[in-house]
């Protein structure tokens, strides 16, 4: 197991450590429900240093990266970011990522921990022959996610400047405790907040400072329940190499109006013309039973799909799930059944996200 620079500090804070994507990470501290509510109501901090962070540099780097993603990167400029996906030739999703435009010659991308090695190798294979240098921006450093209604105020106190001018998916360099911090107004919880990249020593100091100031340390359990309430996709569950963006509710990332070739374009054009056979939907379970990954979804007693993610929503106080189902059954209000431990439990197709923060 790999360990982040915050491993010992997480254990000191009471973190229960579990294996995750080759890393030993905290699944919870005080408890999933308490951590979930801390982020929804106040502020929590996550150690996400297992994520991959790459810097791509070179002349026209964004134009060259454009050939690997279906989203129009010309829609963003320096200080802005784009959520998108890496595709294979069949239109399947290799990984999801965030692209940060730093300048005409520099782009930063954040990739999933489980895919970091394969993503890095593939990006290098595709872009280095075009004169793009690919390096590990994190390089043993710390990546924190400070999330919740109080997160921005906490960060403003730490850096001594207003962050009101940083838009959602905007980013800038801040100075905290004399150290330069790459700060992006992004996250995986459905709340406002920032993700912060800094050196190992500065990250350890900031973690201690945040916890001493009353910010709740949060683990992978709360991160999953928070992202699912916000209907944010988890790679390997809600999408994978055999799932296209059009099949998993990410069609808004596909900009076929671009007169540019990108990996997987032909497959997506074909799906757009012919339609897809399955779609990702939100389900609200009518009882208290929780639908889990890979549970069968039924209609009139026949299998019509599978649950991709499911949990009990601490905010809404009922079970919710994402499921990949037959396209003709994906309409809002349709009632389906989920097989849970041998019983068929009713579930209704509802609008996503399940939770949306005010403002």
C-alpha cells in the first residue's frame, strides 16, 4: 500500500484506514454521518493526495490535448478549468479528469488515483511526440479538498485575500503560511470549496491548522455519500471503458460541433445518429432498503439494467441510487424495481442531482 504525506496525521486524528486504489486511506474519522453533515452544514477537509496531478507544457499544449477529449477546450482560458473525459476509440471512457488552463504553454490535469499510471503513460504516448512535456506536478506533495458553506471564508482567513472573484472551476495561486498554493474552486461534494495543491511539509502544517481550527477531517465514506447526493460520477462504477459519455449522462461534455478530430469521435457520431440503448438515471428507493453497485434493476419482472452506485442519503433521509437502464425506461416518473437480497424493492426515476445546494 502507498501512503500519502498525511497518512500518520490521519491516523492521529482517528482515521480508520482501508485499502483504496493501491493506497491506504481514511474511510472515516468521527463517522460517515457526522462528516457528511459537517460538509453540508459547515466545513470539512479531505486528504485526496492519492489523486494524480500532471503538468503538460509546450507550445500549443491545449490544442494538442484537444485531440484526446471530446469537450471544447477553447471555451476556457487562463485561470479557468473544464471537467471532461479521456476516451478510447470505441467512445468508452478511459477516465474522467479536470483540465486547468494555466497559460498558453501550460495545462494542469487532475486524474483518478486508480487510473493515474495508465493515464500518464497514455497521455505521454499521445502528446510527447508532439513536443509536449508531461510531468508529475504533485511529486510527493499534498492535495486537500476544503469543502462546505464555510470553506471559502476559512480559506480567505488563511490567505488574507478575498476569493469572491474566483468563479466555479476558476483557479489561482495563493500564499498560505508563506507557501505558494495552487487553489481551484472545484470539488466532489456538491458544496462550494477549493482543492489545494501544496508541498508535503506545507500540506501537513495546513492539515494541522485546519483541524485545530475546528474543521472536520473527512474520509472516503463521506466523500462517496456526498458525491452521490450531488449525482457526481464515480469512475469504475457509473462509467468505464465500455461506457460512452452519451450512455452515462455526460453527453453535455461532447461537443461534436467542433471541427476537430479527437479520439472516439467517430463512435460518438454514430451513437448520436443511432441513439443509445441504455441511459444513466437517478433512482429514489421507495422503502428503506439500500441499492448497491451491480444490483439488478427490473421492469415487469425482467432485467432492464443495473445499479451503478447507491447509498442512504443523510441529507434527504432516504436511499438514492444511480442506475444504467434500458433507454426507453429512463423517463422521469417511471417506476422500476431493484432486487435487493432476493426482494424486489420499488424505485422511481427522479431528476438528478438528488441534492442541490442553495445558491
